[in-house]
C-alpha cells in the first residue's frame, strides 16, 4: 500500500498539466519513491508521450466520463493511506503536500484537508466553502476566521474544494466515492454533506498554499458548467434533504433554482 496517491483528471491535457506535474513532483519530494504514486486520468484522449513515464500511471478514457468518475478511477487504481485529488490547472507550492499530510497525521479526527487556494492575481479564491442549506447554494470562504465562526448547524455546513483535496482512505470507506451521476461540478459539495452526516470532520491547512487558474477547462465548454450546476443542485437536494427540509425551505429552494436555470440562458 502506498502512503499517498495523487489523482489528476484532465480533459485537454494542456501545458497547464505539464506545469501542474512539475510542481507536484517538487512538492512530493517529502515522500520516498515507494511511498507515492501519481495517476493521471485522460478524459479526452489528448495525452501525448510527454506524460508517459515510470512515475506516472495514465488511464485513458475514450470519452469524457466526467470529473467524479475519473477521480474514482484513480482512487480505485492504487491502494493508499492518503489520496490527493488535484485539478490539472492547480499549481502547488513546494511544501504544500507535506504540510497537509502532517496536519492530517497530527489530527486523527480530521479526515480531509485542503490548502488556501489563490487566484493568479494572488487574491484568495477559496479556503473551502459554506453551504446555505436553505437555498442550496455554496459560497467560497475567503477568510480563515470564518472557519472559527459559530454557524447555525441546522442551516449551514462547511466543506472543502476538490480543486486540491487531501483525504484519508477512511473517508471514502465511510461515505463512499464521488457520485458519478454528478459528472462534473458540486461533487465536492455532495461529498462534504455526506461527510457531515457521518460526523467526519474536514478542515483546511492554513499554512499550505496553491494557485488555481479556475475554469481553465470549463471556460472552453460553453453551457457545460451552467447546465451541470443546475442539475447537480437538484441531485444534492434529492439525495441529502429530508422531505421536512424540502417543505420548510421550498420557496427559497425554488427561487434559487430559477436563478440557476437563468444562468443556462445567460451562458
């Protein structure tokens, strides 16, 4: 069994992936060669010879199976104590993986973590997200103080982004893998809700950092993101809400889904 397996789904296998891998291997130097593995899942059949090496396992799919299914393929490929889910346009600092790994090793009751994720302009993109269950909408957390704020647990929960997510294998053993019906987007929101139901704690590593180009893939795909945002929020409500919650919050949920639906036309 490996100590850490990195799982990177990719669709266009652009130069972003090459940079992502170069920085990743720098960040993985903390681990010995036999402790680690990197799995790249090619959802678009675009990977060329540059990405084939003894250090990288490549899974080629004949069609785009979506982010969730690709991640699950990578997790199931190699048994490991830890799995790092990483976007192909997310660039790690040298000590990022080490800091997240040591944080989880020290905190036995925390099952997953993420770094502070920055935009290319150095502004914070997210340190996870809060989910407002009343309207079924996620908001990025940009100030670490919000993680210590007292939240109404009946309405809000906090989650972590799958842009760069380090998780213990016990998390997936307890709540299951990513829901492949989501295809792409909000699968991390669903996973966070399922984790909260099992009382499995998630928490960021505030000293770890990464930079994300954000929607470098989805920006090339037209209606793709808007459509999946709408459909996947409906899936989240159907899967994770009780009938009592749906009836209680129905007006708010309905208006927010109208907003999602209008986003498809705007796109």
